[in-house]
C-alpha cells in the first residue's frame, strides 16, 4: 500500500474556491476510484488556511489511475492556482 500526505496553504481570497474544488474532488474519488483505501482532506484548527491531505491506494497502479483521471487533471491546475506557496508532499510505504 502506498500513502501520501500533502501539507498546503491557500490564499485567503481563494479559500472558498479551493474548498469547493476539493469537496468535489473527494466526491469524485469516492464515486469513481475502486482502490482508494483512504482519501481524506482536513483543515487545520489553528490555521484555517492550512490543509492536510492523507490518502492511500492499494498500489502504484491504483494511485496512477487516480492521478490520470479526468476529474483530477481538470481540478489540479485550478487548485494549484489557489495555493500560497508550494505544497509539501511526503510518500510512505507500508512496512507490515
């Protein structure tokens, strides 16, 4: 299983747009992806402009399928335009 976390911050004037984009993305993932084991996005309590993604897929092929999906490739540039700085990605592998 492959897990990814992403930490990011959005521009204040883009927060509403970002949340709408991500809310739709989560719906699309849950409706269309056969192998997401976990797909969660949370807003920081202490900094409401900071967000944390946590998602796991069964394998690299399942994650690649998600990354190549039309809804993901259409949404990503729009969401990136909402960010204040670069997102921080960390990849994890299961060890058990």
